[in-house]
C-alpha cells in the first residue's frame, strides 16, 4: 500500500524517494511454511514434478517491462532481495499517438478514444514489448498470467481497485497493470476528494493520456495534482457536467502548459474564468477551449500548434476582441491546419485578419454563428486559402453567390461543406454545390430552406436566442424542391428544412440522411435511390412520410438483393428475370462472386 509522500523540491531527495517507493513496491513477503501446493504452478507437491522454470535459479531475476503482466508466484528470500536491488526498469515502448476525434473533421471513423472497449494500457497486444510465454506463467489458483492480464486490463479503475483485494497474485498483477497504463479515463464523482484522484494518478507513472469527466468543481489544486503525478503527460482532456464549475484562471492554465513540456494535446470545457491567458509551449499541437467569455488578453506562443478550437459563450455582452486575437494567433502559430471559432461576434473584419495571416497549411476552416459574415468574406477566404478540405460557415449570411465562389475555387479539394442556419441559401445553391464539387462527402444544410409561415409564428420568436438574427431577413415565399445526384456523397443533413416539399436523391454511397423536422415534405414527392443507406433520421416528420421512407428503403434493399437474377434474351432485345431453375444452374464460384449482402436501414424517429 502506498504511503502519502510530501512534495520534495531537490532532485537528490526526489531520486531517493523514488527508489524507496520502487523498492517498497517490488517487495514481496517470504512464503509461509505449511503449504502443500507447489509455489510455482500451484499444484499439489506430492508426486509432482514442476515443469515451470523457477525465477530464483539465477542471482539476477529477469525484469519484465512495465507493460507486461507480472506473475504472482511465491518467491524465495533471494528473489526478494534481488528484486529490490535490481536497476529500474526501462520505460515501456509507446505506441504512436492516435488521432483523436476532432470537432473540425466530422469524421467518426476513428473512435479509439471514445470506445469503452479500449484497454487500460492502450495496447493491442497482451504482452507488448516482451518475449514471455503467458501459458507457462501461473498465478495463484492455477490461472495463467495471460488470462488474468486480459481480464483485469478491461476493468475500469474502480474495478481494478476491488480486484486488488482478492489475493496476492491479483494484487501484484494490478500493480503491474497500473504501472503499465498509458491511457486513463476517469469519472470524478461530485463528492470525490483530491486525495482519491492523487492516489489513482500516482499508480500510473507511465501515463501519457488522461481524460477526466468532472462532476465536481475544477480548480488550480487539481492542475497541480496532475502536473505532479503525471510527469510524461502528452494529452489531457477535462470535460465537466452541467452542475460542475471550472474555476481555473488564465494564469494557472498558462503555468501548467509552460511546465508540461511534453504536452501535445489540451482540451478543456467550461473556460469562462480565464480572463487573461498566455500560452507558451513548443510541443502543443492541439488546443480546444470551450465556453470562453470576455477575454481581455490572449497570447498564443505555440509555434507547432496545428489545430485550435475556441468556443465562446452566446452572451451578447461578451467583450472579446476577436480581430486582435485572430491577428496575433496567425502571427505566432504559422503551422495551423485546422481552425474552429464559434462566436456571435464573428464579422468580416475577423475574416480579413485571418486571411492576412497567410497560413499556407490551412486545410479546415470553421467560423460558426457569425451573422456578419457575407459573400465578401467568402471571396476573401477563397483568394487566400484555395486548398481547403472542410469549410463550415454555419450561421452566416452568405447566399447562393457565395456558394458559386466556393464551387469555383475548391472543386478539387473540398470534401465537407457545412452551411446550416444560413437563411439566404436556396435549393438552387445546394444543387449547384453538389453538382460542382465532385469530392464532396458531407454536406449540412440544416435550417436553410425554412417555411415562412413557421418563421413568423410567435412560438418561434420566443425560442432559442442562439440562432442568428439573419433569420428575420429574406424569406422565401414558396416551397422548394431539391434534386441531388452525387457519386461520393456519404452524409447529408437537411434537418429543419420545413420549406422543402419535394426531395429526390440519387446517391449510391449515401449512408446517413437527416430529415428531422422536415414537416412539409410530401410522401408522394420523395424518391430515395440510395442503396447504401444505413440511417435515416426522421424525427418530427409526418407519419405518412415515415412510412414512405421505410417503404422505399426496403425496396432499395430488395432491388439490391435481386439485381443479378436478370438475363437478356438470345437476340439481346430486352432483359427478363431468369427462372429459378436457370439461376440455380450457375457454378458455385459464380454464386459467391455475385452474392451481395444488403444491410437493413435504420429509420430513427425518436
């Protein structure tokens, strides 16, 4: 059991304390007398010849890397002394840092950091970096070490703490598992003390990725605990619940970033108390800060920063000078590739400051909720950055002319276009974009084609004030139809398009379609020729429309399954369905080659 240690300033005393802690961790009590079972394999001693090679035959025992499971066999006093005197283990081999899901990429292919099936140590192999044979190592009770390692490394932190209380073999294996952990995801309950978090972090000296879900308040003491317990931290993510409060100030965050010279990724929610901050780091490459409010001074001295996401609160009295902030960010962060800024204070002047920075590597640009961003802003972006792969101008005031400029500049690079909450865009602009952008894979046009009657209703006037004021400007006086034919489009979002009454889609690669709140879309005017559809979101739609969607989706699946049993006549005049006895005469290889497995589509209505 670890004893609480005080903060030691000098390096010599720190090394002495670390050596004492390692010796205390590796100490194993001698085996008690009176056992009738073999100390190596756990089988009865009578008439038994142990096939397991003992670890006490040599004066120096083999030290396994910290990422490999340790056996819990009983050892002699010679082993205990040699383990206390042996040199420290080399650091574990680190896997390359996996790309986390980014708010700018809108890509849910890589889910390694969000999946609950991940191992605690982040390795795919059970014994990374070792040549041990898990079948020849037995822990207490005759259970192989490999099986125990595979079971324990899938437990959450609370389960590991409970598993350590079972027996000595399990306790030793959990200790090795904690020391091998490189990634830890921990949810902190509301009444958890700082001592609990510190005790958990001190068990993981090799930790490089930390994700905390805070249900209690966050302050500078938490940052100090993380900085002391995780010297090799490379990625930190702090998210909070609605009841938790983030009290970290800008000075405290700046000191933390400056001290953690290995930190590469920082993501933090609830940053409303920063005020003034200066971030200086040569290793930081990803920075996410949300809920920012009234920043009086911001300095980004991060020459290797590649991705930044700044989300501001939607309060009208926010006094942040975005023009000055963007200008300084462009000067001090020349390697930026992905930029995301969400603020109602975004304007054309901010766009001009961004284009003046001349960021040559910029690939993803997201400027959300800027109602003062117009077609002139699109022209400035197109003239400075002609190789964008993602462009998000949701909540802006651009029109179909702006879409035309986008199509003229980015036909060979743009794959994701998001224009939600843009009331000046019509169905003609959307059709033109899909026709002129051949690489387009994702398009979001939510709340662009709206019903004028629903916008003038008093219920909508008292709704969410986060929508831009541009909705009260130009209204389209008639319902519109939308026809899209695209060979590479995979995701299409038309949520809230209540002014849409006819829709025709011919997209063979489309797998996700969002039709939520399309209240005026007629079932007779809906045509879905999308054989790869997997999810259709139809919440808030008419019952007849939902039935029509389900019927067409099932028809598409049936047409895919029955696509090949057609043959032409001898003279080649027309195609007819081949009889069953003729189709059964084909060879087995031909059947396997022509077999098509169709996936049922899921229609989500809740």
